[in-house]
């Protein structure tokens, strides 16, 4: 069943998601960038155990501005 917006269940999911993010991502700036501004259930949720670790790898950079072009490294 779908989550209902502004329901106790969506609030619980939001708190669990934020707790998981806090446990996985130590950098406060990156946590702020990765914290969604929408209610759980209004967009597709990603259930993954390797997404946050992948974003923190040395060869990865979180871009928080619009990407204009891509070019080979």
C-alpha cells in the first residue's frame, strides 16, 4: 500500500530515513544536501545499502549545482 502524505507512518519513515542518513554520512554538509525536502512516499524511495558509501568515496564528488556539460576526465 502507498504511504499517505502527512500520516503517522510517513512521519515514522522520515525519522527512520534521517536516522539512517545520520548513521551513514558523517559530513554535516553532505547530510544536508542528501536530506529530502519532500514527504516520504511522494517520490520513489531508494532502498540501498551502498548508495551513501558510494557518494563518500574518494573518487566521487557530490555536485549540488546544475550540470551544464559533461566532458571526459
